């Protein structure tokens, strides 16, 4: 698999893949199948840790039959909705089965180019490569409102990325801010545990239940087809929808519907606009007396460590299906709507990983024959 003259032992590898989650592993699998010398750099201690660190009750929206990566089916009943820990264990097994060269505990701090090769600073080392694949989602850094620090110190507050279970919270009411999928899931769990307020306006909602047989075997299949095969950059409808979807950077609510929250006893309230005397204030002027706030307010992009002129005015990489035309040898995979609406999911991402690997190999062959 090693086709570089310098070799990784001397700090040079033909291709460096940044990120050891499902996207990085799938890119690695495709590169290995094509005989490319590569290494995967990941900041986590273990493969799968990004899933292990999510809240305990998290279940995937797609049945197991859709969650396997190339070369390894997901080891579960085909129509089962698997847990986040099962996904983590699967990814670790996938890396081992395919002997993927993952360097854990290796956080990348800078990527630049000296005119000849890419320079990747990571884990106290400087690595060089001809190609770099950034295999991670657009949004990496938890986002909370600027006024969050103004809340009373006695109020327990945390971002959804820190939330694991209700026992983390103090006794008393909780306010969940944000009504995407994470806000809906966490809000429902807390509503069964304590008085809960849900602030925010939901986006689109999948109009059927995914748990019954019809939902698992027909509804999810249709949504998957639309999100991968219809809403992509090859179709007119996909190209038209993409700019709007990019503004919201999130898909529809899937499992927990807004009505489920109300049925569980949660209070739907307007958005949070600020803080008054240490308490959260709503858009209608109401001041909530709560003991906890869980910010399900998403993430902001985290690519400031890439020191290359490849970003638009919003700080997002300019690319075509993950290929950065202005910076030969640089690729992205796993971004929201990179090619299709589900490009960041286990279900949609493998198509992009194969495309990126094919482009990278074609570029290598052009260099050799040129």
C-alpha cells in the first residue's frame, strides 16, 4: 500500500486523512482498495469515541440495514434502530477488520502548503503529504448565545454535546433551547423526568412514524432515496434546494414530533432572547425560573486551523463534490450537503468517499503519465 518514496517514517505520506470517524474510515477503506499510501489522524482516544460521547439514549434514525460501511454489514437485525454505543463498537471493529492506519490522540492544529507539499502539524509532529482529505462535518465547535454567561451561576447549563443523561442536571425545571432533532430527543427525555420548557421553532417534520413496520421498511426507504438520490447536486431540484438547506444546516425532525413533547407534558415556549437578573428571557418578555438550561443550538464551523485561501465569506470551504479546484490535492468529505442532503450521514457519505478517492487516484495517475 506504500507508494511514496520518502515513506511515513520520515514524516511523508502520500495522503493524510484528517478525522477518524465514519467518514475518515470510509475514505481510508477506499484509498486502501485503490493502493494509496495514507494515514488517518484522529483527535479521539479510540475509534468511535465521537459516538460514545453522545447522550445515552440516542438511537439512529435509519435501521441497521442502511448503516453498514463498504465491506462490512452492520451486525444487527436489519430493521433494528441501533444505539450510539453499537455504532461506536462497529466503527472500531471496522477499522480493525480493514487494518486501517489510524493514529489516535493526534489532533491536527494546522494545515498549510509550501508550494510543493501539504504541511500538517499534529500531535507535536510535522507531517508532509501530496494530498489531504478533511473527513469531518462542517460544524465542530458547540455554539451557544453570547448571553449564556450572563445566566445565574446557580443554573446548570450545558450544550447538547455535553449532555448524557437527566442525572447530570440539578433538581428543578429545565429549559431546552432549540427544536431540532437533538432538542426534540433531549426535551422528550427530560419531560419524562421533570418540568420541562422547550424554546424554539421547529423546521420541517417527517410526517410519519419511523418505528412501525411501514415506517421502517417503506417510509425510511423513501426518505433515504430522496435525501441521497434526488436532493443532490446532479439534479435540478437538488441544486435549487441546496442553498436554502445550507442556510439552515440541518435536516427535518424525524423521530420525536413537536406534538410528542406536548403530550409528554413539556411546555412549548417562544425563543430565548436574553437574560434578566440571571434568568432566561423569552421573546414575549416572559422570564423563566429554571434550574437548568440545555443549549441544543448547534455548532459553528471549525476550520480555522486550515491556513489556505479556500473559504467563502461564511467561512465554509469552496468545493465541487468535495474537490477543492483552487488547491490541488485538497479534499473534503462528510460535509453537510457536500453532494446530497444526507452527505454527512452513515447512509449517504460512502458515495462521496468513493468519489473523492477516485478523483485522488486519477490525479495521481495524471501526474505519473504527465
